C-alpha cells in the first residue's frame, strides 16, 4: 500500500485468481478490481482520500466465498498536501 500526502492511494497484492477485491474503509467501498488469472491485482483510487483518519481493509469475493483481510492499515491524511501521511 502506498498513500501520498494528497490522499491518493495504490494497493497491490495477490488473492484467489479471478476474484473481486475491494478496498474498504469501515463499510464504505473505496475501490475495487478483479484479479487476473495469476491472482495479482492493483487498485488505484479514482478519487483521493479526503483529509482525515481511515482504517483500511481488503475483502475478496470468489463465487460465494467472501474473505476479509486479517490485517488492516490505519492511515491519517493531512489537511495540507505537503503534510506528512501517517500509516
């Protein structure tokens, strides 16, 4: 995961092949994609995160099986784009 001072975010990883992967902040879906046949994915948010604090998690769906990430990331986006992002 990479977060910039302006709130732009990129998350890359692996999940089950051809599954839907979503970035969540609480119950809000921030972005999603479908993994390739090798399970690799990259999600770049269309809209940067607004200043504030977020708890980010991932959820993958393959058929009827939904799997939530065990780990979460806590991100604080500064009000000023030149400020420091805390993660």
